[in-house]
């Protein structure tokens, strides 16, 4: 989630896992397998030979579904062959490599697959070009908003994402519509002595914690930045109540101590093994929660609905590098990746929620008559994380104080004050 807030709606195949292991081995060899630079910021033979092919910088988790799509493009475009350039697995590694090479004005990249929270940084730095003429009328509005900077379109939505609330239907008859009701149900239904706990979320000290606090703070109307985009507004009664709510959950026990170490996989596995009443996680959990052999002790007993408040919006956008020597072909490739057929293939093969509005009513997407309308509602109601040009540092400025409060090392007000001060320093308003 740190990079995109995403997961696959289907498990990775054995072939994909093998490909990932091969890629990891390649990375360890420093020279790579002809896919990656020797190190971030270095211009190896591949980058010095810019112009020989159209490169697509993308995370290695996209290998399985992407390979046939690129093969079909290459067959139809012999003079504009695309070579995928796989970035490191970890989000911070991807960002570090891209930033180092783009700061060096490397022509290595043509099309860049970016986390939705990177748009402001890449656009303000001049690393990607505006795409003002690209038609976005058929795209989901919240996804398009993540591709905008300073009133201009700098990227094209590739896929989107939103957190959902999973619950035990054998325990919960009516899913909660407010956070207060969720807290009440979680506290009432939990049976710690029987290893059944209330609420699982991604509360480990990483991007997942930023996402969860963002969702709690935005529900009552809280914000991190004022509408001018340059004034920190997080030191507010709404944000304070949100953090007090989470801290109270820890103190009361319906958010158990182990949840403070959960990332996506740990939270998901704990829920699927029957240890929790509620789970806040991404759409990929649905397939596993409804597939015998993968859902462990909860098969047939899992419901899904929207969160009690807006989700933090996830997903990825496609951009054209300012140093690309293939701008026209790069834009054509982006159009190809985001057409109806490939959005469907991406969802079916990789589990990434599409960005085209029409596809949410398409029978081919009906993996469940329940999931798709819930997912569309969640995405349309989702809100972006703070659109700042130093998002990685901003995320740390949010998650660090929240972590301290959840571990009872600071009071919620002390944490909010620290968060506000750190964010103000980052955006220069302090």
C-alpha cells in the first residue's frame, strides 16, 4: 500500500512468484538482467542508448498481467517497441530510483507508472510533461483529480483503489455506518479470551498508518491542508477527535496491541483465520475471503461494505517523462494501456480496479454482485491524501506522531501539535 494502496483481487500465480524471485536475483547482481540501471542515478549502457526502444517504468508486481499486453502492443507497433523497465519492489526504492535518475535528466524513462501521491512532486520538479489534451471524460472523477497539479493534467489514471470494511456476517447482522457504531460493535462482539478481537487495520508505522489516520480524520471533516494548499490545518478539533478515537480503541482493547504491528498481509491473514470481527483493507481481500482454501475459517461468513467514512484514495497514474525522446509514442502507449480492453485485462489478471466509469456496469467485471457497487461507491467517495511536493516526508510527519499516540507515548493533542509543526516546516508555512 505504501506505493499505490493496492492489492490483487486474485492471488499471484506460481509463475508470477517465480518471476519475482528471478527479478530479486537480478537486482542482487547489480548489473540486473538488462532491466534496471546498476544503481539509482547511474546512467548505464541502456540509458545512454536512449532512443532504441520505448521504456515503461513500472513495479515488478505488475509482471503477470502486463506481459501479454506489452506483447500485443509490440506486435502491432514494430517501430515503437516497448521494453518494461522494472523498478524495485519497495515503494521507497521505486521513488528513490526515479528521483535520482530524473534529477540527472536521464532519458532512460519514457512512460512512468506513478503512485497517485507522487504527481505533485514530479510535476512541480519538471520531471513529467502536462497532458492537457488527453480526454478524461470517461474516467472516474476522483482518479482524475490525483493526476492534476496546479490546475493542469500531468498524468492519466491507470487504476484506482479504496479501502473497504470487511465483517463477519455470522456476528454482525447490520454493518456499521459510523465509526462510533463500529467501535461499539467491535467492543461488544470481541471475545479476547477466545482469541476473537474487534478491529484489524494497518496500524504499523508505515504508509498504512498514514492512510488509516487520514480516513479517521477526514470522516468528521478534518483536513491536513486548507483549501489554499499551503496552510496546515490538521491542528483541528476534528483531527484531534479522530486520534482520540483510535487511542481510545487501543486503551479499550477493541483495537488489540498486535494491530499496531499490522501491515496489509498481517491484518488480512488475521481476519481470514477468524481472529477479528472487522477488517479495514483493500479490495484484494474479497477474492481470498470468498475462495475455499484461502479464506480459512471465515468462508461463507464474510460481508463487505464501504468504510463508515471516506477512504483514502489509492491507485496509480501514467506519466510521460520530460526527458523522453518518444513523447508521441509514449502518449499513444498510455492511450492503449487505458483503453477498455486493457483496463478489463488488468482487472482480471492483476486485480487492479479500473478507472473507466462504464466498466463498473460491465458483466465481465461482475466477480461479485456485491463487490463492484461497493467498490464504486467507495472510490467515488474517497479523498486524496495531502497533495504536497514532498509526500514521502509528509507521510512520515503524519504517521510518526500517530504512532507515538497509539503507543501512549504522547497525548493525542501533543501528537497533533507535533504533526502540525512538522507539516508546516515541510511546506514552508511555518
